[in-house]
């Protein structure tokens, strides 16, 4: 049934409670229960049974299993690299070459651009490897997290090949925007229209070099870090502390212990047609055997580190799974359809791209969903664009931008959660400090879509 404006209640509950309580999992749980209570009341069903069924559906979904395995195994790989001493050695090497705070921040930005195959890989690897370097210059973790997050999903949608471009290419085929087998090639034609991806990434150096001034919570964090040496505003939430002690203190660490697993990870991911799961599986197996052969650690130490690294991702995964349940609530209540229907009276050919961008951005921010939004919205937007005679690829680009904005601006999106995890920054501190900067990129992108709406036919 259609719930209309009532569909806004569950995400609104989540956002309000998250800001008030400064936590993520509990607000998500309460928001989901509120949503299913509303559904149960209107459909005369048991709300708790509905909630449990939704949770089982999410946990049994192949996409959820993929996320759990990818994130968990990334945690395992990171744990192995940290305990090998390779990550520490990489930090020492980089510190000898990076002499200024601006250099450290640009190093994080550049590394984010280099690791473009997958946003999870980028968020976790860049945060982990740059923490020691930015800490040396008393750069607050919130600032590092902003750069890490904003060079993860946004960059993945404007490079020619990544897990994002392949996924969206498949949707373009099923939505009949692209011929069979031409989804990725069609996406390449759409890349110039993904405005938020370009804008959000390119304004970072402007802040780093002072062309645009730091402001808000990031400026306050800067002052706090410089005056007190306190790099985080509040305690980092985690269910398991990753062991960072060397497995074999007698063996001197080398940079290759960090670089070689990363190279294998990237190569394996590319070899298996940009499959992040197969890539990280190969990388973990290689790293385990490699460290065992060169005696970085014993078999038991490596095994314990592998599971310890996986376990360190549990809290982040719990938030992600509950956000998927919230998405299921929003789908049942027709949130996407409601927002698009509400915007329809204001639609015309010229303003269609910006209205699609703005309205779907609201959905992405409130649900924390990007890929799920694409799967639902692109099939709806294509006939809408054709009806108004507006450029289909331009409007699909607006949809992609909306999902990426949500990944940056949502307080409990996977990008925000994993960035907080890798930078060891409180999830809410990161999300709230980054939000104004995401809104700047959003505003500029909206103006771009207004202009493109008049220029592109």
C-alpha cells in the first residue's frame, strides 16, 4: 500500500536519534522497529515478526553475504599487514618524504585516487596507511576521514572501470538504456554527467592549499589537535581491538610486507573482472602463505590474526546490515516512489536532471543506500526522461551523483562507517564534520545540472 509522507518517519527517527545519541547502530535498530510498527498497524500484521522476517531476508541475501565477506576479509588482510610491521615501515618511509601538513593531506588524496577499483578497498587501505603520517603532523582524524571518504565512492564513479561502474553498467542493460553486453561502454558515455563525483574530489585540494578556508567542525578539530594534541573528539567505537603487536619482533619489518599484498590484491581484483571478493580472497591466501614462508609469524599467529582482523569489522558490519533492513522498510513503504511523485509537478525538460539529483539525494541520505537506489531509481528515471524529451544519460548521471552524495553525507552509509573504521574516528564525529563539505559539493553539482539541463539535449 502507499504510505505517502509517513514513509519519511523511519529515516527521520534514525537521523534524529543518531545526532542526539552520537551513535549509529541503536538509532538504526529503533528506526527499523518504528517502520515495521507502522507497517504492522496499517496492514494488520505482527510488526516484530515483520522485523525478524526482514532481518532474515537481509542476512540471507547474496549481496549481504558478499559485503560481509569482503569487509571481513579486508579486515583480515589489514590485520596481517599491520602485525607484519609492513604498514608501520611504510609510514616511516613516507614520513621521510612528506615534510608538511599539506603534503600529508595531499598524500592521502593522491593515494585515494590511485586505489580506484573499489570504494571499500580505498576507504580501508588509505585510512590505515595514512593514519601514522597525518598523526605526525597533528592532523585531526576527522580531516583525514573527510579526504578518505570523499576519494572513495566519488572517484569510483568517474574512473572508467571499478566495482561501481560494472554494477551500474549491468543496471543500464537491464533498464534497456544499453544494448546487451554494452553496459560498461554506455556508462563511459555517461561519466561526463556524473557531476558530484568530479566536484567533490576536485574541491579537496582547494581546501588543503587554503584557496577555500576550512570551517565548521573540521576547523574546530584542527584547533583542538594543534592546541591539545587530541586527534579525535570522542572515543572510537569498536567491538574488537585489532592486535597491532609484531608477530615476530626478532624479524625486522620491510615496506614490501605492506606493498606486495596490496599489489596482489589489486592484480587479483583486476584479473577476476573487478571482483572484489575474489580479489581479497586471493590476497589473504597469498599474504598468509607469504608471511609463513618468510617467517613473519607462526601458523597459529597468522591464523589468530586472520580471525582477529575479521572480528575487528563486526561493529561496522552490524551497522551496515541494519542499514539494509532500514532500506527494506523504506522499500515496503514506497519512499523512492513517494519522493519522485512529490517532485513530479515541478518537472520539465530543463529542470528534470537537477530535480532528479536533489530528490534522489534526499532518499540516499536518509536510507544510506547507493547501489540499492540505483537498482530502483534508474528503471523509473529512464522512461521519465524519455517522456520529457530530456537526455537519458544526463538524467542517469544525476541518479549516480545522488547515490554518491548519499554515500558521503549519510551518517550511517557503508562509506562513512568503513572510513571511520579505517581512520579510527568516531562514526558520528566523521559524518557530522564532513556533512557541510558534502553539501558544498552538492550545491555546486546542482548548479551544474541546471546548466546541463539547458545545454544537453
